[in-house]
C-alpha cells in the first residue's frame, strides 16, 4: 500500500508544479514577448489597432493602454499596464 501512495502524491503535484512554472517571472516575460511578436504582424516593434483587433482584442482595451495616444502600443505601454493592474494570465 505504501508503494502506491508515493506515485499518487506525485501525480497530485503535477498541477501545483505547472502553476509554479506559470508564475515564474522569466517564463511570463518570455510568454509576453512571444505573444507580442506574434501579434506584431508587420514587425515594426509596436501594435497598431488593426493588429490588436485582428488578435481578437477589443478596441476599448487598445485605447486604454495607448498612454501617449499615438495609435500604437509599445512593449513599454503594455508593461506599464501589466504593472499597474498585475499580470492576470
């Protein structure tokens, strides 16, 4: 019976380990960079409203994040909003 307990406990730890990996700051940063690069279809280093909405995001969110109102979202603007409201994903 004791031999069965250890594998069951280890299997039960998988979700916890997975959650810890998702909260790793380096992993979150890399995930954010990859998402930005995938959304930045013209590779100009910023997201236009068209790129933002094509990725399934709402225009309202774009306008909220675009702090300098230049019609582009930069990595710095996205980081500022993430810092302000916390990374929720």
